[in-house]
């Protein structure tokens, strides 16, 4: 707004100065141009012309005209109120502009060399340059320079500057006040939103902590359910071993006792093989449900034990590649590794025809990766994943175990290629 005020005042000053220049040009046309016709054929004015100019300055127009000069086209001073400077050359761009037919004006404080004799006036003057034409033509034969008293014009310009500054200030003040109120209102609104956002962040953090606690509780519940499931399976296996298996074993002893004659038994000849089959089935189920004693074994040895038990129970061969695993893993992790190896090999035996059975275990970053695969015909029944096997709780049970430990589980099977089970468990150490 200050710049706007300055531009307005400068435009007004330029307009007023041009008006003064036009007024001076008309004065030169009526009073100086007739006298300056001598310069069309000579480089100096006649004494008569000089006398007329002196009288002009001394007459009534001289009340406003302080100085009058007439310049030749080569910037030589042909006439001046100060006679001492006549004949000297003082080039100026104002003279050049006036020779082009343009009147110009500006404030002059008599600082130029040709005005040395008039410095004692100590007053602002309006300096006007106007072209002087040959009579009846547009040919410029000289340049008239007129100095008028500029105190009134300077006072008017000062008044105009102050007035424009006051007007701009009067407009700027309410604008600044409105802008201030708008910015303050926006700032208050931003502060309110910021406070609301902070409260929302605090509430979100609180809910995140609560969700984390609930997640841990849910994971603990899953692990407890897995432990309870292990205990239930162990009890079922033990009950099968101590109950039906013992009774069927006693039945087998009686059936196959050589001291007992067949005449004393009116038995069906299929009873003995059927009883043997029932006994085998019950033993397999019991072995699959009851965990072996794992205390004191390292994770690598536990997986090796699962491979050994499978080979011994099925009479098949398993290729294993077990890397170096951390020794102080938590019990849920070691049990999960054993169950994955056990269930995966059982799956390979029953559904993969025991072809290409393989177990691979290694550490990768902060996780343990276990892969159980075969090269059998592949699992083509999509519903089999949710169905329990003969000796365990099936693929769905394994998946639940792994996810309860924050791990990932993947089953891939292709017809004619085989089945591959891969689980990734985060490493969890026993608390000291």
C-alpha cells in the first residue's frame, strides 16, 4: 500500500509537471518564438531582440519568470538573463528532446554549472524546455528554457503526497484490521482443530494399546487352548493304550494261545486277523496322540525325533536337512515344530504314498522356517485341509497352532507333483 501511495503521487507529479511544461511551451510560443526568429539565419540575437527579452523578464510576466534562456541547436547559449554565460555550451538531454518538438519540465534547484550565478535564490524552480519553430513551419530553430517559481507547485505536490498517503492509510487500516481478524480467527480455528487432533491421537493410542492387550490375551488364549489340546490328546492316547488296547491285547493272547484247542472255540476264522488289525489301528492312534518325552532335547533333536518316529512307525525313509536352530526356544514353539513335522510326514505317508518324503528346517532372520514335502500324487480334495487325519488334528489344526504363535502357514499341492507344507515361526526364547 505504501508503494501504491508512492506510485500515485509520482503519477500526479508527472501529470502536473507536464501541465506546467505545456503552459511554458505556450508562453514560449507567444513571447519567445517571435524574438527568436533572428536565429534562423544567425547564431546570435539582434540587440533589439535582446532588449525585448530583457523587458519581458522585467515586465509583469517576470513576477513568475525567474530566468529565461534560449539555446541554439548545438547547445550553445544564445540568450540568458545571466549575460556572463552567453556563448557557452552546456549539452543537455532536455535540449535534445526539445529539438524533437517535445516540451519537458522538471524541478531544478540550480545545481547545474550554467546556473551558478543564480544559486543565491535558494528556491525550487520549475525548469521548462520548449521548442521554438521558424514562423509558419515545423522547423525547430532554437530551444527556449524558462524558469518559473516552483514554490506553489512544490507545496501543491507535498499536499497531494500527504493526501494520497492519508487516503491510502485510511483504506489500509481497516483492511489490515480485517486481515488481522481473519488470520486470528483462522489461527483460533487451527488451534481448535489441532487440539481435537491431539485428543484423537491420544484416544487412538489408547485404543491401540487396548487392542494390543486384547490381541495378547487372545494369543495367550490360543496357546492355552493348544496346550489344553495337547493334554487332551495325551489323555485320550493314554486311555486308549490303557483301556481298549489292553483288552484287545488280552483277546489276542486268548485267541492265539496254543494251549487252547480250536474245538473249545467256535470262532469265525476272520476273528484273528480282524483283531490284529484293530490292535494296530488303536496303537497307531495312541502313538500319534501322545507326545513323546521332549524335555532335555534341543529343537533340532526334537525334529529329528519326529522324523525317526515316523520312519520307525511306517517303515519308510525320510530325507531330512535340519539347520542350526536356537536351543532355548519356548515350549509352544518346539511343540509346534514337532507337530508340523509329525503331521506333515503323516500326510505325506497317507496321501503322498510315502514318495519323496522330505523335512527341511532353517533359520531366516528372526524366524524359523520348516518345510515338509513329498512327491506323491498331490492333494486333489480341497476339503481335506479341514478334515482330521488318523493320527492328529489335520492341516487346520496346524494352521491354528502357527497363527497362534504369530507365524504364517502355507499349503501347496499340485496333481502329479506333490504336496508342500511351509510354516514360518517367529523365534521366541525362554524367559530367564
